[in-house]
């Protein structure tokens, strides 16, 4: 299969890339790792006049510490997320989740910025961004702005990013580095998750003072579950199973050829149970083991 004809652009700076985006109009797409875009081109699901390749753009491939968390450049690959020491120490949830994305070949080329811009509701990065109180940096020819992860993912493959904007980096908070959990069910290794659950907690004196529970694969966008977060917060929280039951009862998950809504409800329970137990770990052992 071959892609349709398009004009190819290879900018070397962000400035050049965003000026091209502004100049070329609505029928232009950005190429990062190509792991979603190339199949879409080959299947003629996308038919752009122009493709702007970010592969040679300087400054999008860095990981840097900031405000106790991390700034991750849009072109950092899934594999780099899996193997980078700073990510492992500051955002271990992100490091762990990276290993669930596709296969090694996909992870070698696919990027965090591409995945977030693409906004597949079953993808790992959007849920991780929500669990780690992440924010997305968007750059256009006019401005650079930050959008909280909570406000970024709007619907199926739809985000708060305007067509003239690039995702240039992602900020992940560092305060969840000690208490986090991630669990997902894939029908086969390398498949997208049927349901994935990412949990970030802050625990002080055996009390959960902050909890974020985010799910992928249950709706048209990744979602947090406020009721489960509430059940998890405080000194006398219920067991992991109780939190998981709250999550299960909070959603009517989408059903499709990979699983009915009822089946996904069961998965929400099982994956939330595992992720919450992992996040609580030995800090609140009685809860984790409940
Ligand atoms: C067989 C297979 C299995 C996969 N399994 C999984 C999985 O289990 N979990 C998972 O999460 N993903 C999976 N993926 C998708 C993969 O993670 C992609 O890497 C990801 O969805 C897109 O990242 P990319 O860098 O390849 O972006 P591209 O494919 O280059 O781009 C994707 C879209 O985002 C836009 N875009 C890209 N970068 C930017 C940017 N910086 N700013 C603005 N817009 C941008 C593009 O224009 C395009 O519309 C799989 C892919 C394949 C082929």
C-alpha cells in the first residue's frame, strides 16, 4: 500500500515547523514516529496536501527535571520513556506503562507527543498524563500555552490542540513517584488495552492525601474517576476491592468487537483493583491486601 501524494517538509527548528503549519492551512499533517500516521496515509484515511516531518527538529527530544517533575519533549520515543533513568526515578509510572505500548519496533519509533496528539482513547499515555497531573505544552506561530491534561482530551481522537499548534512537550508531576500503580488487560501482547488503569497517590503518615485514578478504554476519551479517587483518599479508605467496585459502578463502558460493555465493567474492577493495590503497596498494607 502506498500513501497518497503530498508535499514533504523537513524543518529543523520548532519556529520553522509552526510557521509552515500556519502557512500551509488545514490539509497539513505533522509526522512524528509515523506509527499511527503512516498506516492512516496508506489506508487513505488521511489525504493531506503536505506533511511536516518533525524528525529533524532540534530540541524536541529532551527529558529534563522541572518543579519536582519532568518536562518530556514531544519526540521522546516510547522506548526512551521505558529506558531513561530520570523517568524511572521521577515518574516510574510512566516508565512502567511505556512497556505496554505495542511491540518493541513500535516503541522504537512512536513518540509521546504523537500519541498524545493522536488521542486514541485506549492508549496508555493519555491515562498516564491524567494520573500524573500532567500538562501539555502547545506551540503555534503566535504563542506557547500549557493545557492541563484534565482539559486536553476532549473526545475520540479530539483534543484541545488547534490545527496550527504542535505538541512540543509534556510535563509530568513528580509527587506520585513513591505510590503509583498501573494495570491493563490486552487480549494479545502488543494489542491496545481493552482497559488500562493508572493510579497516582500521595501518602503522608499512612493517609492518602491525594489520589488520581485514570482509565483508558472505557469511553471515547481517557477519564478520571472522581468517585474512586474519593474512596481512595483519607486515613480510613476502603480496601483496594472497594475502590475498584466504586470505579466499576461509575462507568457504562463502551462495547465493541473487542469486548462488550459488561465485559469491560469486569475489567474495570480487576484492573483498578490491581493498580490501587500496587499504588498503596506496603504503605498501607491492610488496605492493599483487602
Ligand atoms: C501495531 C501497532 C500497535 C500499537 N499499539 C499501541 C498500544 O498498545 N498503545 C498505544 O498507546 N499505542 C499503540 N500504537 C500507536 C503508537 O503508540 C503510536 O506511536 C502513537 O499513536 C502515535 O505516535 P507517533 O509518534 O507514531 O505519531 P504519528 O503517527 O507520527 O502521528 C499521529 C498523529 O498525531 C499527529 N502528531 C504527531 N506528532 C505531533 C505533534 N508533536 N504535535 C501535533 N500533532 C502531532 C500527527 O499529525 C498524526 O495525526 C500502536 C501502533 C501500531 C502500528
